[in-house]
């Protein structure tokens, strides 16, 4: 966990991104989200994964609800649930099995906790990312804590304005394998999107 003390630089990034999100019309967010999700499903990492950890989007995030609905019958889709200081993943089995979570984010009502080693790919939200594939989360450290337990690839989804040249990072922050926006893909191996394996 980050312990609450944030640098001024982080606070400024959070404020800037929040203002940009507030000015993003819902229809634009929906359109850009469809483009981003289309890029995601064409990647080799997504195509090969049998068990994919997705997130149930809230306002201001790349929208994933349609992606979850489309793929949960084809792959094992798991979603996060927060309990206390920890986050774990549970299978998604349909809208009727979703309940409000501790942070008022929809989560599965399943009791079948999925071990980290069973998840082939993590799709991760964030406040901001940079071109080195660093991620700035909400400051609670849930994803950092969970991803520390696995070497599976992690893909950050964000709108173009959330991708910065540089964001402040801490020692415990795990780099993403790849970051996808509506018009580009950056990877931690410094490949351009043209060189990534895309079907």
C-alpha cells in the first residue's frame, strides 16, 4: 500500500486527468472504448489467454462491460473483488451474478476465488500510464499487491490523454507488459504497435 503520502507530481497528474475525464462526453468515451477493446482482442496475448482478468469499468474508465459480455462464454473471465486491504478475482457468470462491491464497484457474487497462477492475462485500469509502461493507480495498491504474485502479462487500458511521457513511480509499482489507447499500443519491450503480434 502507498501509505497515503503522495508527491505533488502525482497529485498534479491526478488533477489533470480528472479534469480531462470530466470533459469527455459519454458518447465519445463509448466510441473510444470500443476502439481500444478492439485493439486488445486482436493482440496475441488476448487471443492465447484462456483465463482473462478484466475489470468492471466505472465512469471515466475505458468501458469494458460489452467486452466482458462478449467474451465470458468463450474464455474464463474473472473480475476483481476488494475485501479489506486485499483484492482477489472471481469468475464472471453473467449480469445476474453481479453485486455492488466494497468500493461500490460491481463485482461477482461468486465464492470461487481464482488463484493468481491460474490467470493468463490481466487487463488493468489506471489513472495514468506512461510510454515506459508505468502505471498510476488510485493509490490503494490493490493491483500492485496482486500482480506481485504473478508473472502473467498485464495490459493497461486508457484513453489517449491518460498516456503521458512520464509519470512518477515507486519501487513496488509493476510495469505493464503493454498499454493500449484508441490510437496506439506501447510495450515494455519498446516495440512499436506495428511490430506487436496482432491477429
